[in-house]
C-alpha cells in the first residue's frame, strides 16, 4: 500500500525545508512569491493535504480546542470564552485561550503555534488577516475551524455572528422615532467588518426616514484609541448640533458616557451597541443593542464539536439575534419635539 504523502515529501520536491512548507501552508507572507509558488506546485503534484487534526487523532495528544480573541480582558470576549468552555467541558475537551492583540502578525504566530500543538479544533475571532484557501490547514480534511464576530472572506468555513447592520439600523430608527433628525455616529475606522456594518446600518436608518447623511457628524477613531472629547464637543456645537448619538461599540460607549457627564450634557439621547455592566446604574440608564456573547460562544463551540465528531455538511453562516434594551437614554426627546404629519415631513 502506498504510504501517505508527508510534509517532508513536499519539501524535497520543492527543494525547501519542511519548516518553509509549513510557513507556506499557514500563509506566512514573509515567504517569497517564488518559493510559495514552488511549494504550492509540489503540494498539487503530490496531492498533499495538510492535516494536523489527523495527527492529533493518531497521537492522542491535546484533546483540546483553542479560542483566539483580540483580548480576553474585553468583557465581551471573556463572556464568549465562558460559553465556549462550558460546551468544551461537556464534550470532554479542555480549552486553550490565546490573545491575538488585534494584530495580524500576532494572530499568525498564535494560530501557527496552536496548529503545531495538534489541537482538535479552533474558534477564531479574525483580525485583518487573510488565509489562502488553496493551502489552508482548515476544513473537512484538516482542523475544524469556526470564526465568530467577523467573517473570513477567503475561506468558506462555519461562521457565527450577529446582523450588525440590521441591529444598528434598529437602534438609530429608535432614536428617529423619538423625534431626532440630527444623530451623530461614534465608532471605529471602517477597516473592521463590524464597524463597516454598523455604519451601514446607521446610514440605512437615515435613508429610510428621508434624512440626508452628513459625514461631518460621523466621528471615528482607530480601534484601540478612545473616543475623543473634542469629537463629542464638536458634535454638540455649531448652528445645527446633534440631539442624539449612536455609539457603535462598548469601548467607546464608556468614553462617550463619561464625556457627556463631564460636560453636563446628559440631555443628549444615546443608544450604544453592546451592553455594559454599569448600564442600569448610570443616569440616565443606557439604552443599548445587546448581543449575547455567552450564546455566541456556545453556538460556536457546539458547531465546532459537531465538526470534530465528523459532521460533513457544508459550512454554515449562523446569524444570532440581538435585543434593543430600552432603559431611558434612548428615549430622551430633542429640545423641541413636534411630530410632523406625512405632508409636513415631505415639505420640511
């Protein structure tokens, strides 16, 4: 019987080291294009399939799944990890959690290291990193992979997330229903999938209400940077200031709430994306779009365990629901509120 093709066989045919083959398989962009193409040709010629998962089953090592997130210190990812760990424990697996630090380079290092530990499966919150589908070690014949919060455009894998655009649209429509037409947006730069989708939902709500989009009242900062007081003060100044603010993530929600209290502007209506532990304790209590990270974690882990146990169905995109939690801040009316009739609205 012909023996299985090994990583070393590929390395010998391509004229490179086994480590270089491994780097190409894991998408290391530091490998030159010429070398990458040579390795890919060898993989194709030998019909080699990267399969760290099979190695795990043969050796019996590391009956574990891994979770890679931006930062486990983030309350959202901490709760997500709790949901994953709950399912893993019930399945007889232990969980390895690693931080990628919102860095594509760090994510590459972490994922590569975990794959060499022969984990049984991986749940990943991807950064701005891409994976080459032709050499990916993930999938039915490799390591089962589930991505959460943000999809991977390059790989057709199981994905668990919420409808960020629809949820943001619902939040902004709530503010519009309470009389607001000048609604500021505070969020992160649009390189991130969630930021793009939430800004799209904000714009869709404005369009549905025949409100012109005004880019001057959109305040965005890099992902790891806080919302700036000058941005909030700008939104609230001038001849046509905003009367409401939609904040697109929890990190900036805390910043904006603090700034509004510092400048004594708690009269501004406010809806945030993601709940906060202190939301009910603030004055006014915060109206938020709540997604359930525990349920996201459980759903991702159940999907992964199913794949580990041999589920061969096509990859699924699982979109979980969100809830608009009404507490008070999103129901504040603008200083002068007079509902317009349909005729008045069209001629205003």
